[in-house]
C-alpha cells in the first residue's frame, strides 16, 4: 500500500493540528481552537496518510490564481504531529 494525500477537510485531525500549532510554532502560540478551525476552513489543506493513519499535514494559503504560500507543514511521529 502506498501513501495517500487528501484535501478533504473532514479527514484532517483539527484537534491534533491545533495542539501542534499552539505548542510548537512561535507565531501560533496559544491560538484558540476556533481560530485554527477558521484558517483550516479557508486554506487548501493536504493530509498525508499511510494505511489509514495520518503521517503529515500541510496547508496552502492562496488566491488560487497567481500566489500560493505553503505553511504549517508537519509530519507525525508516534501518532503525534511534529515539525
């Protein structure tokens, strides 16, 4: 079985993403859950999965025409997101 990408926001573990962003990225310290949910709702998100388990996450902030910015990339170790 190979790894699979998904852009389905329903497949993203928003709680784990919130914990990672709030605790490991300086710009995102202590973000409230609702704020994290909002920027996930308004971004193009990529989940990376292997055998049904999450192994990575990244989001793209874009105008979907000319500019894109890759942000908040992380991978999972022992089912926890890390830098």
